[in-house]
C-alpha cells in the first residue's frame, strides 16, 4: 500500500486552477520527484499534501487514511513535514530555537533534546552555529536548517520544495548527498526541484507536470534523457 496517494486532486487560487485532476502515489522508502516549468503546480501539490491549502476536489490519503480535510498540525502529527521553497527559516530566532520549534507537536523534552543533538551530528555546521540567528546563516546553511527543522517532527514523509534554489553548485551537491543519505536511512521523500537532471538522478520515480496536470511519469533513470522532460521543463 502506498504511503501517499493523491487521486484527482484539483486546487484553485481564486479563479486560477493551479492543479487539475492530479493523481500520483509515493511508496514507503521512495524518493519521488515532481518536475515541470514554473507555474506547473508543483509547489501547490506539496502545499496540499501538507494541508497548507485546501483542494476543491479529489482526495489525499496518507498511510491509508483520508487526510484531505485535516488541519496542518494534525498532518504533522501523522508524520508529514515540509521544507518550504525559499527555506523560510525564522530569521530572528537562533538555530537552536528553529530546531526546537520544528518539534512543536512533540511532548517529550528529553527526546527533542536527543534529536537536536542528532541534527548537530548530521549537520555539523549547524552545531557550530547553534546560538547564531538563522537569518545570518549562509544560503546553504539555511537550507540545512530548513531540512533539519522538518526532520525534528520525525516525519514518515519529507516534502522538499526546491532545495537547490539559489545555492552554489558545490552546496547543491552537498544538499543532495544529504537527501540521498536520508532516504538510505529510511525517510520517504517527495521532492520538487528546478534541476530536473539532478532530481531524477536522485529519485526512484518522476512525475512531470504541465499547467497543473500530470502529463507523464516513469522510472527516473529511464526519463533522464527523454526529450519530453526537457519540453515540459522549458514550458513550451
């Protein structure tokens, strides 16, 4: 049974239909990527899964449970966490504070402290800067913090929205090494990424979106050289 199932999902922003009749699934242990041109509906899909926006039609099931109408905090408690586009760290709060806030739904302070220690082991630069304001970190460090903060809720499904955006190539490689390591250790990931080739090389399956609709999908390794991917990514 898939961990995440989306069936005939439609999402509107006012009069604009951002996603139309989208169906996809993510199996436990997979990295699945969504690619497409700007405005294809990728971020909207993630925001619907994390319950930040409400669909007008269709259903979202997580672990076999219908979560289409549940509130955002309930989705987090069930095991869905999102690292948003643009990182969106709490700039005036410290690295430590950001990580603690990522665990806001959890009750055991001792477990939270233990997980923060694990995050500092996984992301040593965050450990070095634990008392530093998040807004003063480099872009790469902020991206690491955004991912670490999402992991603090102990998610079963991690949603990553454009993790390479605005980062230098060497930092992008580091971020994607972390993504692959997280998956190797059992985290299921739904990834939206502007670098289509990098995303497909780091995922098991790919869905290609155009104008809010899924146009085709398949094994990522088989789609890397597909001209349809380039066409969809360029939006024309």
